[in-house]
């Protein structure tokens, strides 16, 4: 079984699949790229999706939080 751990952020891959550290749940390497690797990764980053913008990002999360805040204010 192939197991890799990123020396930069500690992200884990088992048999090519990303798993969340702490919970062990399946992760999305595109989300990891948008939330961590693209801004903080370097040449040691092992995420094959580094550079991808198709996953979650902090900007997308901020938009969601702003929408939720507006919905709560409109109640």
C-alpha cells in the first residue's frame, strides 16, 4: 500500500487518494489546493492538483458566509 505525507502541510494520500488529517475522511485534492497548496505550497508539495482552481477556496467560503449572514439579517 502506497502512503504519502506532504512534508509541507502534513496532507495524506493512501493509494493515490487524499484523506483528511484528523478525521480520516476522503478529501478532495482540488479543495486542498485552493485552501492550502496554491497559497502556501512550495516545491515540496506533493498534491498533484496544486494550481487547480476548481475546488473550494477561502474566497468561495467568504461568499457563502456573506450570503448566510444576509439571510439571517433578512429573517
